[in-house]
C-alpha cells in the first residue's frame, strides 16, 4: 500500500493513540505534583536532600537531617 490509503491508515493509527498519550501525560503531571508537594513538606521540616534534583529545587542551607519528624498535619 502506498500513497493516500497508507496516509489514511497512519492518520487513523495516530488518532487512536492520542487518548493514551493524553492520559499518560496527565498521570505524569499528577505524579510530579504529588512528588513536589511531598518534598516541599519535608523540606519545610528540615530534610536534607541528597539527589541533584532535590538540591536543585529545594534549599539545603537550612536542612537538619535525612530523617525529620513531621506533624500529624504534614503526615496527612
């Protein structure tokens, strides 16, 4: 198959994959939001980040430990 019929099949295939990629993108964004929120909470409690990403996003200047106590509210 070549020409127009092949382009139609390719287009239909691309459209069928669209909802999956949108769902995956939403799931990734939701996961990233949860990761950031959790780390922002433990950053406020004084957590010392060891990863390059954690250190790039959160200031280790005021950190106190790798294990920090969290209030009941922060734990929720």
